């Protein structure tokens, strides 16, 4: 078994424990020393933060709405490649999970840490790039298990190898066997990307501590604390104080709150002079939520956070979802597509003629933009700015024969040459009449069948949107 195979077998047995260094309950004010941000890992705090997790989960759920595709560059067009082995691999990277599951892991790592990795597994037979084995499967590797390293003896080598480590086992992996997704560059080490959360640690800590405070308050009978003391006529012995404290805690906090407590002596119980409403954290939490979601590029209202719902309406919710795609999903998918094109596509196709893209035309929230494109193209065709085939090309339809024609509306004057005007309803007596078009207007073919075919294609093109618009002198189409 080779080293890469051993790595994958280890991955199969791996139980990922995100945030183990930050799972304990911390109370910053109770530490008795200034807050040291070096005590925290940004990714750990982000994984613990409900606003961050809600945002990441929204991105994961909606990631597949724009399906990944392999395209071949044909002139200036990109044509989808249907039967691509690369596309099949991206949809089913290995026998254990789907491409959608794989990219959920990649997306989470990319956002939380700024780095995400895929490991290429190859066959023993040649057939891949540089005479190496052909890539037969892909595996997501958690980012905390991979370290990119340069060459200490040659600073011209950006990455000499990636060090894979788990349970004390280290292995050097060739950069050609790794797909490394980076979110920009970490200025401290440009071999790494950098997470947007790196500048949001204060907001993450503040929001987490606000949630902890609320939980502690509710678990403590809904009050921040009490004082138990003796009465004027009696006092509590020191040896009894701890027992009374323990009994009170067991019967009045947690799931036992509300149980009766019988004391053998007289005691006085006083609540601290504190009203929870005086420490209303709603505004503070909304401020943290807004910054956390803004760092990722998703409006708070889109993921259902209170900071966004306060000002939400049905009208601006649709705009917010569109903004989430334009400021987060589309740029992130463009980044992923370029990384896959540069680091994975050459294993299967010529990088000069093929690309990997995400097809955003399938995204429902962006459909209004596509409808606007149809309206604009239809208008360009109707005014003769572009031909029918040019309009079909802009809308993603293939060209058809005999449709390189331009539509000229009735009543519009066209010019055969600069300074020479032709009336739209010319009788043919003018020497400047266009041959074969006695009624004036745009030049046409001498072949009546070609004229009929062209007009049919124009009608079919306009019927795409079912508009009531003229397609010829005295003719209209309304989709019927």
C-alpha cells in the first residue's frame, strides 16, 4: 500500500473534532486578567457561533443551485461538455460520498479557515499529467491536517510539498496531488489563504459570550444570583454554609428549578439588585450578527438572523437574496472554478481549450436578470440593431439556418448608403429602390422561400417571450 493510499484509509477512519480547544465554558470577566486574543482560534470561535454557522449552512444548502460544468472554448463561445470524465468525477468523487457532500466540506473549510483541500488519488498505470497515474478519485481533507511548505534551500519554490499529519503520522504530498482552495493570501504566510473571520474575532467572542450569559441566567432560575445569610437572631455556621449552597443549587437550578427546599433553621434569602432587562443584549447581538454576516458577504436577513429581520420586508428580502449571490456565492464559485481549472482540469482536458464554470443561469433568484436580458435582446432584434441569430446567441440558443436577417419595423426609413434614404413603402418607381423589394424597407433575398423561412424564424424567436409586437407590415404575434 503506497503512502497516499494509507492517507485515504486514515481519512476514512477520521473523526473530525472541530473546535475542541474552545468547547469549554469561558467567562472572560472571571479570568482575573486582560483578555488575550492569542488564547483563541478564530475558526474554533466561528464554529461555535450560531450566526456564523447559520450563514455557512445557507451557502452549503444553496451551493448546488448553480451546477458545476465543464466547457469547451469554441471561438468566443463556451459549449458545455456533456460526456466528460472530469465532470463525472466532480459529481461522484469516490465511492463513499457525493460531489455535493464533498463541496460542503470544502465550502465550510474555505470560509472558516480561508483554506480547503482536495486530495487526488491516482491509478498505478500511467495516463495522467506528466506521465503520472490517472486521477480516479477525490477526497476532502480537513484543513487542519494539511500544511503547505516551501523549500528552505531554494526560496524560488513557492510550495515544495504539503505535509499531511494525523495522529503523529506525517507524510509529504506532491503539490500536483493536492487541489488547494485559497481565500486570498495570508500576509503572514502567502502559502495560506485567510478567512474573513480573522478580523471578526471580537464579534465572534462577544456574540458567543452573550449566548453563554443568557444560558447561564436561564439555568440559574432566571436570576443572576442570590445571597443566603442568617437572620438577626441566628447565624449560619461555616460548616453548614457549603451544604446549604449545595442543596440550594441542586433544587433551584438546571432541570430541578422550582423544587421545594426545607431548612432546619432560619435563614434569609435575598436576590441581587439586578434586573435582566437592564442588560438587554439584543442591540449588541444584532451589531455582532451584522458584522459577522457582512464579513462573509451574506445579508443577515437572508439567513434569518434578528439583525436583518428587524428591517425586513418581502420586497427587500428578494433583493437581499440577490445581493447574497452577487457578493458571496458568485465570487466564491468563480474562485473555485478557477482553482479547479488550474489544478484539476489539466488532468483531463487541454487547459487552453477547456474551462470549469458554475452555471448561474439555473439560479432561481437571478431569473429576473435573465428575464430583463430577454426583454433587451428582443428589443434589439425588433429595432434591427442585431440579427435574429445574434439575439439567439445572447440568449444561449444555437443559431439556425437562414436567420442571419435583420428585422426592420414598418414605417422606419433605412439607408442604402450614406445620404441615400429609401422610403419604407416605396412603389418601385424611384431609381434608388432596392432591387427585389418594390415596397421599400430592408434588403431581402430574391428567393421567396428564403423570405418565408426568415420571417418564420423571426416569429419563432419573438414567441419565446410571447409578446404582442409586430413582426412584419400589419402582422402581430401574441403567442397564439
